[in-house]
């Protein structure tokens, strides 16, 4: 039935989506699937799950690029589009890369602190973009640059970890660069790449031209 007893139509939110929004949902779905693949890998160390997690995030990026292209091409934007895009991005390019890092050995307390910092920076970066994009657009209304690194740049971290995994340099204490004991807790050298990435996202001085 299309009608709810109250008189409201069922699935009215889904009915408000345009084609580009379903691509955005595909982005989020791939990111969430990558997280589940990591959990399955941790259960049995089956490499197929780890490679699936690595492969799903570039597919997320493809969906992320296509949703904007389709929206511009068809001149159709939903009221939820911008917020939907940001929420999908934090799953695919914030939480999923952090989970991959943890899965492959960044499991010390200091590692966890840095991974949380990275995700929080991604959330803050997307919130700032949504809040300031209108003012940054100027008279043309088109945003010409990113303030801070775009969150999909976290795929650089995923590529780095994929290379480390391919060469067998994974596991607690086995990642490239080794690990340090700082007080009672462990920090892996590769985890610092997440700290740099997160800091670049929230930088107020870093400006990157927007294609």
C-alpha cells in the first residue's frame, strides 16, 4: 500500500531522492561493506576479505565522483543531496580507512587515539564545507577551491596499507616503520600518516583547487 493510515504516503523520503542520491547511497554501501570485510578478515584471516575491503573504497570514490557529475548533467539536486553526500563520505573515507588501519595492526592505545582523531577531523572537515560552501562560492555560486584536504584523499592511506599488506608487512609491530613504546602504550610509525591526513583536512590555510 502506498498510503499510511495517517494519510501520509509511505517511503516519502525515498520518493524525494533523485538519481544522483542513489549513487551517493552506493558510496556509503561500499564503505560499510568494506568495514564488514575487515571484521570477517579478523575472524579468520582470509585474504579475500582484506582485498575486497581495499577494492571497495575506490568503488566508493567512483560513486562519489559520479553522483556530482550526474546531478550537474541532469540539473537535478535533492534537498538532502549535500548532507547525504557528506554522511556517505565519512563512512567510506573516514571510518572505513580507520578500520582498515586497525585491522592491519594499528591496535595500540596511541594508534587508537590517532585513528579517532583522524575520523573526528573528517567529520569536522565535512561539516565546515557544508556550512561554508555557499559563502565560498562567491558571485558565481560555484566553489572554486577546497579549504583543507578533501576527505577522499584518505584513499592514499588505503593504498599505502594495501602495499604494506601485499608485502606481508602487517600485524602488531610488523607494519612499515615499526612501533614505539610511549609510556605504557604503543604507537606505530604508519599511524602518523593518519595524523597528517586528519590535520590536512582541518587546515584553514591549505587550499586545493576544486575541479
